[in-house]
C-alpha cells in the first residue's frame, strides 16, 4: 500500500510543472492572439547628413521598428527609430497593404515618440494597450513583435534589475528596466509583458543576452503629458557631482562626522534643474526628502537603490523641487523648479536629428557649428581621437552657453581654389572674430560679412594664436562660383532659423 502511495505522489509531483508550463503556454498563446490587434510593424525611410560635407546627405536607407497601440489610431515606439526619417508607413496584422503614418510628437531625450496612423487606411481601429507600472524583480517577461511577413513572434526573459542610465539619443539619464536571459535580441520597440500587462518597450540589447526597456513609468508620463497638448519634456539635471567618500574632504567642508550622507557638486551648468540655485562645492544631502548616499544614490520604495537623476528626470517641467544641502559649514534647504532644455540650446549640441548641419562656405573657407555629431566623425573615442581643443568645448563647456557665446564655430577645412592659395592646409580652428566682430553664433558671420564696407578684405581671426585669414572681397564672388562648379555645392550656406524641438 505504501509503495502505491509513494508512486502516486511521485506521479503527481512530476505532473505539476508540466501542468504549470501548459497553463503558461496557453496564457502566452492567448496573449499572442490579443497582441495581433495592438502591435504594428513600422517601415522607416531615413537619411542623415555628411558632417564632413554638410551640404550632402547620406543615401536613403530602409529600417524597421515595432510599435504598440496607445490609441485606436496612435502607436508609440522609440524615438531613435524615427531619427532623420523621411517617410513612415505601418503594417498591421492581417492587413496586407501598408498604412500611411505621421509623426506627431518626438522626445529624443526620453527616446519616445507618438505616431498617428491614417484612420481611413485601417481595416478597423487598433486595440489600445495600458502599461502597468507594477514592478516585480525576477518576474518572467514575454516580448511580442510583428514581422514584415505579417507574423507575430515572441521571446522570453526575466526582470533582472533597474538602472538609471543614458538613452542612446540623450546625455540625460532615465529609468530603464534590464531584462536578462532573453531568448531573442530586441531593441526596436518590441513590447514586453509580465503576464498580460505591458511593462515596457525594448530600446537596446547586447551580447550578454540583456535587453533594456523604456519602462511603463516613463511611457505613461510621456503619454499623459502629450494629452495636455503642450508637451515640454521631462526634467534634466543642471549640475555635475562626484562621490564624497574621503573623510579629509568631508572634514574640509566642515561636515560633522555624524553626517554620512551627501554627494559633492563639482560643477554647475547654465542650463537644467538646479543651475540657478546650486553652487560649486555644495553637498546635496537630499532631494525632495530622499537622502542621498555618498555615491549619489537614494533608496526608492519600489526599485531600491537608484541614482539621484531619477528624482529630476522623472518629473515634469515646472514642478517644485527641494534640495537639502550643506553649504558654508551649515545645513540649509533651497527650493527651485524642474527645468529642461533643448539640445539646440547647448553650446555643443548632443545631437541635431532631423535637420541639416549648419555651415557657411565663403571663398572656399568652410565654417561649421561644433556638435557632438561633428566630433564623432574623428572616431568613437572622442577623448582620444578628437582634436583636444575641440574636445575641451564638449567635455567642459557643452552645458554652458552664454549670451556672449551660443555656438562654437569651427573652420573645418579649406576647399582649394585659385583665390585662396596658401590656406589649403588650415582646418579645425575655432573662429574668434570675423571683420573685428566677436562671433557668438554661426548666424553672426552673416552680419559680420557686411561690416567694414570700405575695406577690400574680409579678415577671420581664430583662437590659440592660429594664423589670420585674409580674403580679397573682389575675388570672393569668383571664388564662390568656382567652389559651386568644381565641388558640386548648390547652397553655400545653411542656417537653421527654426531650431529643432525636444
């Protein structure tokens, strides 16, 4: 009798995991069916611009992304997918022809965009999804996407951890979920679910079988802000910090030994949250009541230890924020408001998606606005590959524009002509003055070229004791004609009067 009882118990124990696996497979199958009404395949035509020859754009390429419905005719995906796009179209499950699509709102900083599909081309409305902000470390997640062959695919993984880190389209650090042990590489907006609840969309993947997700918290904030009709983006940090671990440094700052918290402010920008109320050498003890450890982390009730950036980049522009700081040997509290800024406001813009680089060519002298994308042309390792004097502006002054200097203008190189002999080897020099006028932005050159009408020459001065360039005005027109004819440059200048959005 005992043997039969043991045998039955073994059979029951062996059958239980199979039963759970079967239920899980059934749930996944049911959810796959539901996803057919909520996800679309995006085909994206795009091109960029040649930073070395800014009057040229690169060849048009075809790329793809996955998007999920957040309205009957609206879908959300990563902003990275639509950067520099020229045309969008969508494919939904069971409908063979592509549907016209239009970009409504894009936030490259949060790496999210909202796209509207042509309602007249859809066979029926999409089924909107609601993103759940519940987070359970270790939970199994399933991902779903639609292929160009109109087939639904899926993969699996588990929620491993939460980070605050840069997106691939911004310097700012935002909340991300990290999915481990993924069965598929996903980084194009594929939707991830815990059970039947969407929790995020894929934004990167690596060789360690990890995938980064833009989480529901960021997606919902983006969508709710868009509904208000005046989307201004999320907050951005306006200062830099370093760890405050050295006892001697804490003593130098007159901090009592009993005070173990706080992170050191090494620099304050001219843009972003806190730039107008914090000072270099402040110690930030807490933000909105959340104590910071010497590494700049705080204890989040749901995600545990996170970098302080989340306390700013999770807020809407205009919200109040309170810093508890140590300044001049005493503890104090200061209040400000959450601020953001556009990349175009930076002294050295982090990116300039969806627009042609700004440049001016005169008598073969090619002048451009310094941007991170320009510096990347020298190599991926900017600190080692980029000319040091140009990298200095990016590393130390990118967030410090002033009324006196809004751009860094560089003479990138000289196109040889019969009229600029002796100057052909010049390049990578920062323009200081043009006809005696201090150059604070690339637009200033248009004004400066008309100065000193009685003079026969245009005179360009540079930083770092570089040689002065003298252009004979009587030969400028002939030189420009030569450049256009021999180098195929239709437009000798491009100044973007309307700067790009968020």
